[in-house]
């Protein structure tokens, strides 16, 4: 993430992973989830926090999930079912279950199908927010597979030249195994920044950058300024001249491969919450796994050792900064904004949960 989204060291409260994980698990149990699903859901959130994806960790997402459980939007004990399948393909009705549970369910099935058929593709309709897409894609790594995860985001983005919220932010993640180098793990929404980062920016008191958001009449905000109360997200690139039509098209593509192909409508016409699409590619079905991993190592090393442009410190690839953040945070604790710690103190007291923080 950009440095502006990280909590500054002078105010950050460092919390070890274990007490935070146990606290989050307890909160999910209080929301009505069983033990297995509570542990799974906490794992998705702590994955984000440990790897520096603060926009999708407990800071931003957990309080929204608690609110969604309260309104009945999330079914804490879904009876998901397979509604259609072919040898390498499965479509699941998620029964309004949490995406932190159903996303991993789908990727595990995709991995099992890929072991048999070389590829597995699983869609989930009638689900809810699935957290960081990278988590689900990365599940394939330990199986010698490439993982792809797509999910629909909130309808909060305007199309290029548009003046209405018609697009989901619709992130795509791709995780690719390596031998010695940190794996390539790409995860990005099709908007200029994830909408969660706008929420994070407000908490941290930082400004919007040019091309992130638009006024309600569709005019892109192309100068740094305070974040307005009402705005729309812009596709990555911000304007047609800067290539926003590319991410606009990708956002539509993800919508087609998630909501539409799951049979639940598309875009503003979705009929059943959030949809996901998990794909696993069994590398051994295509080529020798060791050769592939060595080739990936060579490629990633070349990228990370690339000459730098004037003023730049280094070149990184997707997954390398997160790998480095994980090393730091496992050793020194996860940095949280004091306001987040105060929220935890409040919610644990309200729910009668042990305050471990």
C-alpha cells in the first residue's frame, strides 16, 4: 500500500498476532458463527493485517461485518449448496454466507478439481464480502498451483465518462508459486484505489490524490484535496486520456465472470448479494513444476534487481512488499491506529469478550 495509508510509527499501537486473532475469533463466535467458520474468517482478516493490506484487515472490515450481522445481511450459519457442476466446474449458492468462509470453500473445491482435471473453476453466488482476494488466490500456492480469485465489489464506481454508480470495484488476485523468491501475489480492485482505502484515508486525515474519485456529476477530481463527504470511485487511470477505459472494461469482465456467470444478474441488476469466482491451475498439467518455479525465480529476481528511474529507491513486484511486511509484523506486532484499539475495547466490553489487547 502507499505510505500515506499506513499508520505513522509515532502513534501506532503494535499488537502481536495471537491476541488479535483470538479476539477476532471470539467476535465472530458472538455473531453466531460456529468455531470452524470463526477461525477461518479470522484467518482471512489476519492474513491482510500481517501482510500490510490494512484496508482489508480488522481495522476497516470487522466493524462493518459486525454491523452486517446485526442487520441480518450475513447469514452466520449458511447451508451452501452446489447448484450446477461439470467435471472441472462448480457453481455454489452461498445462502447469504460470509465470503470469508465461502471464498475458501470455493478455492478448496477448485484445487481438488484441478488435481483431477488440470484446472478447477468455482463460482459462488448469493454470498457476502470475501476480504482480501489475495488470500483466496494464495491458497493454491502450497499445492503447486496458480490461484486466481475474483469477486464483485460494492457498486460505487462510475464508468469512464459516466455520472452514475454502475460498476463494482471488482478486484482480481493472482498468486503464482516460486522456488526461493517470495511468490508473485497480485491483488487489485479495478478502481483507482479500493474504496476501503478512502475510509482509511479519512481515519488517517490524508487527502485524495488526482484521479481517485469523482464528484457526483461525474467530474474527475484531478487535484489533491480533502476527501468530500459524497463522491464516486473512478476506474484506475481516472480519465480516458490516462487509460481509465482499460480498468472500466476489466471491471465489466469481472462482473461477467462472477455475478453474471453465477446466474445472479450483473452490476446494478445483481439479484443476490456478492459473487466470487475462484480458479486453480495445476502447473504440472502444463509443464514441469520445478522448471516453472525456477523460471519464476529468475523472472522475479530480474524484476527486483531492475535499474531504477531517477528518484526511485528500487523496483518491486506484487507480493514482495507484502512478504517484507509479514516478516516485520510477525516479529514486531501489527501496527494499529489508536482509534481501532479503542473500538476493540468498546466492542469486547459490549459483547462480554476478554480484552486481550
